[in-house]
């Protein structure tokens, strides 16, 4: 849904070449409300305390979905005692994401949240669990070396993406909006969830947004051609 909102903003800007403050504020309020509601429903479905999600600030900033220092400390204290090192498998699990579970029922989960919740916390897990974040994920893979190297590599990837598309995003405002949308999704996903899960989310967003933009632009071109023929 949030991808659709981003797409609508990009389309609006492309047509009007401006973004009124009312649109930005309204989008922010709506997005926070959606995030709070989804968090509340998820917590209720998993049997957790959902009272914190009634406060939009608490549900977005204090939910532990970004960098949870307490969770990171617990993971460091319990790996490899309760959960073996992953040795890089969580960083490449995104490769298996397109394979349907009908074909491969034992396919690895791209999300580390369920494993952290069940193996480290010893709690029953339905779907989401407790995502480790990129700092703890580095430790889960390679110990203290990974804790330092993985965030550094992640920052290097961010720099590489910027340097690759710098000329385009500087000269094209629409390209800038698209770049920010995907970069934000990838950054927050990797930092707050784990690397492969963030990569799969971004790939899904690209497919959804690309389809919407293609459909929108094609319909607009057809309308312009019909207008041109009628003149």
C-alpha cells in the first residue's frame, strides 16, 4: 500500500511539477496511521501486547522495528549458544525467494525474525518474529567481525547506488523521487529487518511500481494520441 502511495505522489509530481504542503502532510499522516494499524493487527494476531500501537509515535519510532539495541544485545549474548552462526547464508537467501514453496517446501525464509523469536527468545512464532537488524545480522553471520564489516559494506552499497545514479537524479526530479522511494525502503528494511528481506521487498516494490507507472503512462499516451487525432 505504501508503495502505491509513493507511486501516486510521483505521478502527481510528474503532472503538476509541484507538491503542495497539504499533500505531503496528508500523506505523512495517512502513512503513519496505516503503519500503526498494521502493527496493531500484526501484534494482535501474534498474541502480543498491541497497546503500544495505539500511539502513532510509539508505533513508528519506539516499536523496535529500526535498530533495537536491547534486541541486538540479547542476540549477541545468545549466539552461538542458542543459535548457530549463519556464515553468510542470510545474506544470499534472497536468491531462493522467487522459488515457490510448492516446489521447495523447505525453502529458507528470507526473514530472520521468526528464527530470532523462536530460537533465541524461545517464544512461539507465527510469521514475523523479532527482526535482528543489520548490526545484529552481521554478528549472527560472522561474530564480532561481521558486526563491524556488514554495516560498513551496507554503507558502501548505498554510496555505490548514489554514485551510479547521481547524474540522473540530479537532473531529473522524477528519477530523484523514484530513487528516494526505493533507497528509503532498502535502507530502513536492511537496518531494521535483515539484508535479504529488504532486498526482496525492494524487488517486489520495483515490480509493483513499474507496472503501475507503465499502465499510467501508456493510458496517458493513448489519451494524447486520441486528442491529437481529433484536432
